């Protein structure tokens, strides 16, 4: 659940600037990845902001595309009514002969299994699959250049666009092929998540459910029910720590100068997605998805703010 005491500020101008920079840097088609509600930033709002920049959008499922209703590619296993894909101008990703039969007459993309062992068509089965499909493009999920090489080897001479590069390969020109599919590269640095100190006090003994020790603590109004867990924050530009998360509140370390009403930065400023990912032993993608779910989203673009 989202805490009303946390503000998730999404800077759509920053998202647009990142998209424009990627287009200029790569010089190829831009497929903006808006799966998982645009990593939690809001797929509909992001798609509107990128409508004049992105060539198309990449979703995970038909359900996600239905919410946004802009043309593009469904990256996940195909589901739903083939006619709805046609109506939405959405290409399903096909990997099996069964899928090809079900989507006869619908333009499709073929996902090629080059790495990761998720789902995809093995390169040695491509000829038979291509013969059964109205194929518009070939793609793979590549974070390493070796996967790009395998895709080019399998599909480069088939006369249709191929694409592989995610954010991790945006600085590898040989990975750009006919299009790039950035996700994190669009959203990095565009989100600021904050709360306010509700209480600040000196302690006289064990603190909280776990009985931890601290001479002085602050409290803000969000906890584990809002996906908050112990980790780094910033208060008045200084690094502090969430010491314990309860269901709806969290204890945080404070400086003697910190006071009630001061801002607690959970993500943003000098506290980046990458730094939080290192602390929690995860990936920046997960940090964005997790932290954007802590509170209600607010949007800013071209000097105007909206909710």
C-alpha cells in the first residue's frame, strides 16, 4: 500500500531528456520499455511524455498495452485474443509453432533464445517458425555483447529488423543494430521519494520492537506495509539510516540539528538507484519498482506539477 505521508515525485522532463539523449547517441529507432508500469513511474504518463520521441513502446503483456493504448511490442509470452493485438497495433512475441498457429495473419516478432534460458526460439528452429509467421522483426534480451552476436548470426540476413540492446549495451555501438530498447536508461535519476520527520526525540532505553540502542531518533510515517525497509536515507543532506521499520512507521537516525518537519530523502539527490542497489544487493531496476510504490506519485513537466 502507498503511504500518504510519502511523496513520489516523477520528473517527466528528465525522462524526455534521457530519451532524446539516447536517440542522439545511437541514431537508431527507440523502443521505450514501459513494462511494469514504466518501472513504477506510470506507463501512461511516461508514454504521453515520450510520444513525440519514441518510435514505439515495449510492454510485457497485452494487459499492459491495453492500459496505454500505443503501438508497440509485447515482450512476454503471448496471451489473449489475437484480434486485440491487431486492434492495438501490438506485436506479440512468438517463440513456438503453437504460438505461430494461434497468431496466423497477425504481424509478430520472433524472440530468439540467445542467452538467459527464459523463453524464446532456439536459433536452429527459426527456419520452420519463420515459414509459419508474418514476421516483422527479430529480437533478444541482451545484456552481454555475446547475445547480440548470436542474434546477428541467426537473423542478420533474413531481411527484417533485429534489436537486442537494453540500457546495459547503450555504449556498445555494435549492439545497437536496428533499434535499442532502453528502460532503466530512461528513468534513472527521474524519481525523488521523500517523507517528513513526524517526531524527533532523545531516547531513555531500548527503542522499537527490536530494542535497538540509539541516543536520538526520528520517526517518519511509512513502514514495511509501504515497502520501506532499513537502509540509507538523507536528512538535511547528511547520510542517515533507517534503523527499524514497523508496519506504518520507521525509526531513523538523526543529527542533533534535525527537527520535526525536516525532509527525509529515501531516493534522490545524492542517494541514487545504484547506491541503494549496492546496499540491498539487488539491481537499480528493482529499486525503482520498489521505491515508486511507497507513496502516491506526483508529476512535474515543463515547470508544471500534477498528481
